[in-house]
C-alpha cells in the first residue's frame, strides 16, 4: 500500500521539535488531495523524514491522534481519519508574557466563584480530583463598556485557597497565578475553535443565540507538569480574530 507523503520541514531550534513536527504534519494532512492515500509512513520513516528521534515523532503523532486527525492500529499502522478536515482546533504555544498581555486591557467583573464538582468538560485535566474552584468573570471594553468575553477558570483547590477573588478584577488569572501566588508556570497550551453562543453566553455577551463565538481553552501547567488552571473563554465572534506570527529562523 502506498503511504501518504508529508511536506518537508525546516526545524527551528527555538520551539519544541514535537510541536513543529505535529503542526507540519497536521498542515499536510489537512491540505491533502482527495485521492492521496490515508496510510502514513512508519514512525521510523517519519522520524527520518523530519530529522528527529522516534520518541519525538511519537509525541507529535500522539498530539494529532488526540485531535482526531489520525488513528493508530497495532500491527496495521497509522492512518489519516477520512473525516479529517480544516476546522479542527489548532493548538498554539507562546510565552507566558504574551498570554498576560493578551488578557489585559479590559474592565473585568467577577460574576461568581466557589467550589464545585469537576465539570465534565475539564475532567481530563484533573484526574483523581473530585472538586475544583470555579471563577467566572465578565470582561467589558475599557472605553464603550460593551461586553466582549466571559471566562470560567477551574483551579485546583489548594491554589484557590490562597487566591483573593478581588485580584481577578485587577489582573488576568495568569498574572495572579505567577506574580501573586508564586506558581511556577511550566507551559500554557491554547486551543481556539469556532462555536455557537449557548443561552448563557448569549445573555452575558448580549448577542443572539447561536451567533458565532470564538471559544478559547487555555490549560496552565506548573513546572512539574501538573495542571493548575483550565480557562474557558468565550469571545464575541464579531469583535475578535486570531492571528499568529511565525518566525522563519
């Protein structure tokens, strides 16, 4: 069986190799022609193609498998999912300072907080945890006062016990975690996808039900790799776009 031939890649040593490989292969998969084969080369062949280790290649493939773009079958190989298409959420990495800057500038109101059972949507990030602290915030434009997004953060309770909710009206959550509580942030993984406004979002953002919304999920890990915070933010689709600048060297 003929295998799918991914595009080549010039590696940038400033970014994680697995991330670069996964995004390059992801772009090749989403840009493939209808008659291209679904079977991928072996891990060893892909590793040689990209100039990385087999371990790095496995990590990249795991990322794509979690997105639902590929499926891996023991003794049969790895295959592109026939339904893989553009529109699957794209994961992006950046600096913590960039995240803080992105979250700043709006007038923020805490509209609710307290402990609750782990919501099903974020349960995968808190294995073995029964309860988290939830914080809900509404952000308004600093000049017009118009609501622009609302956020719900799920925090580990041992971290939330030290948090003053009033700080969330002064600074973004990422800044509070890092600069106020002293959490050593290892990395933040962002996912942005298009969705439709549910009743709660429509009411808070003052938009029609089922109108376009940008749904952002930010997962904050500490230096030990444990998830500290999962932020889910709904942005008005008529007020925001998402832009990424890629360096070539």
